[in-house]
């Protein structure tokens, strides 16, 4: 009876903290940034995304809140860009399951006019939504600049 319990413990408690899809470890750099993440206590995928950030050497300030929407409003996240968690790094808002590689690429870019990177909704297969066997949805990382122009920062179709 104890052996099946240990297997279940590994599958449901330990496994989600590991990246299920090695594609999210590609392009890892040693650059380190501080990021503050606002999330609900009950959201497991947010914890998975935070683990993904830590695997990419982000120093995460994990802020558990009752209502993430007040932070979305404060950071001017449009409703159509919203997801389950909101973060801030170097003054830029990060919404949803944005891959750490894209965050670092944005931070290292010469132009500094992006105010928001977002993966709207919660596409399956994204960092934190990449549990073993998960479907890999096609998704885009959108950028919104200081003039509120929307662009496609990156696309994931065959990952």
C-alpha cells in the first residue's frame, strides 16, 4: 500500500516542479534578473511557471494575493491579454506563461520600448502548463510597446 502512495506522491507532487518539456530549457543563459510574480495561492500552473523562471536563474519574489486583477489594472494589462498570473521585471509587465527565454531576450534588446509581454489565456504546453503528456498548443508571445502598439514577439508552432 505504501509503494503506490510513493508513486502517486512523485507523479503529483514532485513531477510538476520539473520541466516536463526540455524545449523550455533550451537557450538557458547565466544572466540573472529579479522578477516579482503576483499569483493566487490555489494556482498550480503559476507555481510551475515560477519553477521554470528559477531554472533560468531568475530571482523570484513570489507574492501570493487574493486578487491578481488589481495588479493587472495597475500595470495596464488589457483584458484580452490577461492570463492567470502577472509579473514585473525591470519595470516591464509579464502576463501569463511567457517563456523565460523570451523574457531574457526582451530584457537584452537594444530597444527598450516594450511595456508588456504576454501569452494570453493558458495555452497547453507552455512553461508551467507542460505536464507530461500535455498537448502542445500553438501560441504566440505578444508585446505591447509604450505607444500601446501590439506586435508578435515570438511564435511557437512546432516545439
